[in-house]
């Protein structure tokens, strides 16, 4: 996972370069329905992070060349 102020822009850029990303927590945990007793609470850092976090591809079957490509594309950004 990485954090960026321009998550949507970065996600679009990576997608245009063939790199799939995911947003695992678009809603902060304390604002989710399962935690309704906490919905009215304010956790500014958690809320900020939920708008910035982007999950990059990572798994044990990624080839070194794929990782190198990802790093190259990120560095160009």
C-alpha cells in the first residue's frame, strides 16, 4: 500500500500503464455500517488515510520484471 494526495490521478495513470490497483478502504472503518456505534466519532487521521491509500499489486507470483516495471512507472509519475 502507498499513500498519495492525488490517489485518483495516480490510479488512473497506473491503469493507463497496465497496472491494476485497488482501494481497499474507501470508507474509514469507524464510518462503516458494521461499526454504526462509532459512526458519529471523528478520527481525522483515519479519514485522511482512507482518501489517500492505494493498494499496489503484490503477490508471490509477480515476476522480477513486473516489479521492475511497476517501480519504473511509479518513478516516472
